[in-house]
C-alpha cells in the first residue's frame, strides 16, 4: 500500500511539473495606504515583498504562486532606565516596532500578448492571512550596531484572513539591457485593494487626533528611576481595532526562467 501511494505521488508530481513552462521570482518595495476606519489609526506603511510564481505551459498568460509582504507601519524610540534580573539598572534604548506580515496565494493573468510589445498589463487576484505584531526591544546604547537586544517582548499580536485584487504591468527590460534575452528581466508596477476581517493592533505613530476616540486602549511598559528607585510606567502606544482596509502599491523586479 505504501509503495502504491509513493508511486502515485511520484507520478502526479512528474505530471504537475510537466505542465509548468517556467517560473518567476520577484522582489521589491511596497507602499501601504490604509483606507476607511484603518486610515484613522495607521498613517502609512513601508515594506518589501517577495513572490514566487509558476507559469503553466498551456496557459502562458497565467502565473500562479505565492507572495509575502512585510511592512513596518509605526516606530517609537526612547531612552529609559531599565532594571535587569539581578537588580542592577542602566539607561537603555527602548524601540517599539509595529509591523504586519501578509502571506498570500493567487494568480496573475496577462490581459494581452502582443509580439514585440515590452509593456504587458495584467490583473491579479489572491487570498491569504495577515499577522499584525508589535515588538518591544531593549538595546544597550553602547552597542552601536544593535546586533542583539538585551531583552525583548511581544506587546501585541493578532491576525485575520485577507482577499486582494488589482492590476499592474510588466516592462521587459531587454529593451534597455540588449544582452538580456526577452521576457527574462522585468520591471513590475502594480496596485492592489486588500480587505480583511477585524483585527486588533498597536500603533505608537497613529494620527494624534485619533487618541481621543473610544476605539483604543493604552499600553504601558514598566521601568525604574535609578535615583529614586521608583518604578514608573512609560507609554508605548495604543491598541486599536478595525477591519483591514488598505491599498498597496508595489514596484520591483522579476527574474523569469
């Protein structure tokens, strides 16, 4: 039975790979602009994206695969007196980062195929999951490269499912780099509307006018004053909740084989 299952798996794998004409690997910059209620809590986000797509042999206008988008949408830096586990204290750099990670699977369909045309527009549809996360890291200010934090904590994390749709175009760079084969090195520009379920997230860089509404709660971290030995709380951000609503604009490069 095990041999039959292994044989079937190998045959199906070979059949699946036989249907693939090639693949493409992409990377680039992502600018995220929240809309709707989320726009009240997040100004913007900057990040990078990686994608891997397969191109079916019989439908070479189609590319299917997955992509990952990592975005930072808020950051706070301050200096506070930090107490170590042995009771000693030191002035440390406190860094709070607000990020989200989108993992999506879907496809891209090229609207037209014109011989000799270097610009190829496409539409795309995909779905996946988003992880929102806020990390607090404590760094030694004497460690200039900040290679490792002396302490770290997850202040907030949540997630939700996403759907996304949009379009863009590829520009074949063989028109500039004459030694490159056509349809191998591409410049990609695209935009997507991404919607998802309700999610809770932190932000220390939210629009100030939104701090007065009732759709948030304060988050504080405890530190100690080395002169008075009095423990005090340092405000590190707010927790908000909203549905995921954002527009993503991407620009980057695609290597195709």
